[in-house]
C-alpha cells in the first residue's frame, strides 16, 4: 500500500481546484470538508462507530478484521464502483481520509486492485490539509496589506467588490449579507468550510501586495471571521463608498426584494413566496428589541401589506417605504455611530466610479 502515490504539494492542489474523494464517514464530512470534494466513504457512520468501539476494546488488528467483515461482497463492490465513477470523471483528482492512514490506504489499494489505476492519496489526509490552510491564512495575512471598503447599507459595496480582482468577498464566502436581513435562500457553510474556502481564496490571490475587504464585524451571519483577518482589517486604511438614498433604495430593493423573491420561488415554486414572506417577517423579529414595540408593529404592518400586494398584484412597490425606513431610520444611525470610531482610518470617500479610479491611481494592485 505504501508504494502507491501520495501528494504533499497542497498549494498546487488547492490553487488547481483539484477534485477530491473524501473517504471519511458522512458525519465527519458534514462537519467540514473542502471545495470540489465528494463524500464517498469507505465506511458508513454506523460501521465507523462499530469499528471504533472494537479498536478501543480489542486493538487495531481486531478492528481491521471487523472492517473487512463489514465492508465485503456487494457492499465493497458498490463502494469501489462509486470511486471508479468519480475517477472516470476526475482523472486528475486525489483521495484522503482523516490522517492519511488506513482508510485512504485501503481505498487506494482497492481501486488499484480493481482497475490498475494508481489514484493518489493526500499525505497526512484531512488533518494535514486543514492545518495547512489555517497556517497559510496566517502567513498570507501577515504578508499582504488589506484595504477596507465601508459605506452605508445598500450603497453597493458587494457590487463594487465584483469589479475588483484583488479582493476577498467575505460575505460571498459566508453566503450571507452580514445583517439581520442577510440570509440567502440557502444555508451558510459550517465554520470549518467557511475557513477552508477563505484560505483557498487567499492562496489564489497571495501574490497581490494589497487585498480589498468589505468592512465587517467579527461575524458574518453565523460564521466567525478568523482572528488574524480581523486583527489586520480592523486597523487597515478605510475607503468609504458613497451613494444617494435613491441609489441605495434601488440596490436594496434588487437584493432583498426582487432577487430574493425570485430565488425563493426558483428553489421551491409551490412554497417559494411563503418562504420569502417568512424571510422578511423573521428578519424583522431579529431587530424587534432595537426597534422597540411601537416601531416594530408599524414595520410589521408595512411589511405585511407589502407582501400581500406583491403576492396578489405582483407589485413590489409596497416595499419601498419598508426598505427606506430600514435604511434611513434603522441602519444609518448605527452606521453613523460606528464610523465615528473609524474616522482616523478613512483615506478616501467617493462614489463607485471615483473609488475604482482612486484604487487604480494608487496602484494598490
């Protein structure tokens, strides 16, 4: 088994978006994995549990023997065929288990015996890959100089980032817009998956001297921004993107109303609008205490009326007063309070065209 190919060039692996087979049990995969990875386990969760108990009570050899008893015949054949199908579609991929030990070695050996293909395994497995990404995040953040883009809610910071190559879109990686209304139609990644994707983005852009980040708190929805990134971005030069209330209304209506409704319906045609309605009402509940009971009730009525009009007449206009009140009456005062504490870091203010021109003139990239 030890003579078959191993991979230890993790930078090349991740920069090349190498397809990976994760041979760990599903419960391990669900806790955290890597992009372009498919869960094709050697053992099911139950089999892993039984073998683990056997290992503790009777030692490694007995555990290996039990493993071969549990995974044989049709079960073994089905798993080998699943690996071979993946290999057929991804001939330049690799496989791993937790530590690069028995599970990935057995998988690699069975693949070789069945097909003659020496499909490489990751030296050190998941644990080594994970450690590598954590260390690289620290290293790259110590190497580059971050520049932070701030601005009021709805000013188009994400749209601006999309026009910059040397940027890290934390909200995109977190699948969340970073506010009480920031959920999307799909769930956020686990903390581990978020950190893994973030580290890989940093790897791909490590040759830039500067990287642009959006101004964020310590969390984006449920995921935590790594401390090494917070430490650098919290002291970085700050550029404020400015936009009129009309422009902010347009951006916010598109993001939180038109596109959200469309996405919910595309995901579930039958229940999509109900899910969109629940998104708005539950998001409002998150800020109920900050609004106070009276303002909350007024906003609840406005949203309920806007939803009814959108549903029955296909008119989104009812959300304009809702969005305007949230922007001007709720988010702007919080922004004004926070930005006062960051005034010494501000190096430029302007609209999207002016900010892009400023970044270009400064040759930050």
